[in-house]
């Protein structure tokens, strides 16, 4: 009798395992996004096939941090259907190798959650020093010129040309000489403020290149001119 019960229990457990469902991933469980410019948004898709005998329902998809957003077109997939989980990874503020994860949890508790790793090497193709400019505690004086300097460094593997440097603050004038930079080279921009009127404004200085792979740099700048 005990042997019969053990056989029944084994058959029941096997049936539960078979009905638990299976998934086969089309994309690797570790997706190497390669070298990317820090600040860009990387888009991709995670795909898997429902290789079980029953319909499969995604209960939730969660990420390891808020820098990664995910979206699915639907939640329920019939046998042999391919599921797609779209992701967007924001790299602004990251430098060097980063690892983020996307975890897919299913309604069927017998099917364990699946986690896909997203790996990228974030590089700053262009950097500037200082990180921001301030013109504060300045009195209106049309005969005075106040100068600041920005150093821009290229880390890109190929020569790049700086096409424009501009701001929407009319009291600021930006002069730059050398436009072509090889990897590892830098150049200096002079920023001149003429405090001929009262002004209080926060804005940016934008630096654009001829390379579409490199996003425009934007340096915060704050001006406070008082009467």
C-alpha cells in the first residue's frame, strides 16, 4: 500500500512539473550592449518562446534600477508564441562598465522567474572642465569684462570636429579657436561676460561636433548681475 501511494505521489508530482510550463529564450540571458556614449538611451528587446503545453502569463517585469524602463505588448502567450519585452536603458551619469537586470516573473509559481543581465561599457567621448560656470556677485558695469575658460577633452578613438559652441544668454560671448581634436587632445574656450544690465538666469552652454554618435555636451551656467 505504501509503495502504491509513493507511485501515485510521484506520478502526480511529475504531472505538475510537466504542466508547469517552459520558456526558451531567443536572446541570451546576458546581453552585451558593447561600448556606448554615456548619456545615450539604449533600446533593445528580450525575447523568449512559450515551449510549454499551456498558455503562459507574465505577472510582472521588474528592473534593478529606475534607469531601465520595460514594456510588453501583451501578457498572455499561447504555446509556441514568442514574447517580446522591450527595454530602454538610460546611461546618463554612468561611467565605465555597468550591469543592470530585467526580471520576468510568471503567474505560474511552478515556473521560476527569469533574469536577463544587461551589460554596457559607458564612455565619455567628450569631457569638459570645470563641470559648470558661475558668474555671481557681479554689479552692472558696461565697461567691465569678466572671463572664464572651458577645457574640452576628446576621448573618442577618431578625430572629431567641434562645429559650434553657443548659449542663449546674450550677455555671454564664447570664443574658440581649434576645432579639430584627435583622441586625447583638448582645447580651450574663452567665455566672456559683459555685465551691462541686471540679469539673473540659469541656462546651458552647448558644444556640438560633426559626429552623430556623440551627443551635444551641455554645461550648466548661472549668471547673477545686480544693479
